[in-house]
């Protein structure tokens, strides 16, 4: 592993050229010895310090975004702004992408990462990682929905859904939560349409066993640390 890559993995607030400058200034040490050039090799298990403070190599980054309406879950720039534009400079790195899609008008938890393997597992139709949504409806929630969703309903004539769990919001007759174990296109909206209702507000509030941080304002990001990354896959 090159010294500049190692330092950049931890100090995401610095650009690659800032990291190179730090190294040339002699502020990075490996096992107590100053690193001289950015391409110097860091041996496995070495103690690496920046300004005397130990750092560790982080291969990937995991970002929780509280997505506002109006942003698309895409890496490609188009007519609408993408969720990547909401990632603050300190958390940006090459290769970031949103793991999974929320509709442009859906709010809530989007994972942004550069870890393709974790995203694959999280979205895999085989793993059935649960995603929980808060839903507000046009007409009151009806008890019968829970049974229909639990059976695994058919939407749009021929698309069979996996069983889903829904429960009413005791404080609001128009609201409920629903847990899906897959991610079909517009699935929550289409399931409620199939039972004769309409979604007027949708927010993803949980992925796997990890809740959207209730203190995270709309449009803001926070970095998910290792113990919580495991929860994304319910491990
Ligand atoms: N289901 C939907 O209908 N929309 C979303 O954004 C997510 C799930």
C-alpha cells in the first residue's frame, strides 16, 4: 500500500495533493520513521501516524444520507441534482455511489458508499435485507392491508411481491409503517395502489437493523462507523 493512499483513506478531509504535501513535509511516520515520498510502501501491520497521531487504513466509507425530495439516486448528472451532491467535501472520495434507489419524491435513509460488495449483499434479492418505510396515505389505513401484504400480493397483474409487514401509526389514521424484503420499482406506492389507496408521503426510516438517525437533518450526511455497518445486513 502506498503511503499517500493509506493516509487518504483516513484523512478524507484532505485532497491527494494535500496528503502528498504532508508527506513531503515529514509529518507522516511509519513505525516512528519519517515517510519521504508519497509512493513509499507501508508494510502490513505498521504503525502509521500523522502529526504524531496514529491512523488506521480504511478501505471503504459508509455514509448515511437523510435524502430530501427533489434529488435522484444516481451517479450520473442529469436534469435533477443527485444525492452525491449532498455529500460534504470531507466525506467525498472516488467511487462513491448510492446503494439502492429511492424515488425522487421519497425522503430518508440512503446509504452512499464505495463498497460494491456490501451494496451487492444489501440489495441482493436472496438476502432479503428489510427496509422500513414511514408512509402517509390519502385515505385512512385499513387493518386488512396487513393481511394482504403478509400474503405476498400481486401488483400490476403479474408481479408477485414477497410477504411484507405493515402496521398502523396509532397517532395518525392516515399513516403506517411497512417493511419490505425486496426493492421493486415504486413498490410501496404500487402496493398501496393495488389495495385502492395512494401514498402521499414516503420516507425510508431503517435499513436492515440500522435506523435513520432521528437527529440527522434532511439533506445532511453522517459517516457510519464499523459496528453499525454490520447492522445494515442484520448481522
Ligand atoms: N417504494 C416506492 O414506491 N418508492 C421508493 O422510493 C421506495 C420504495
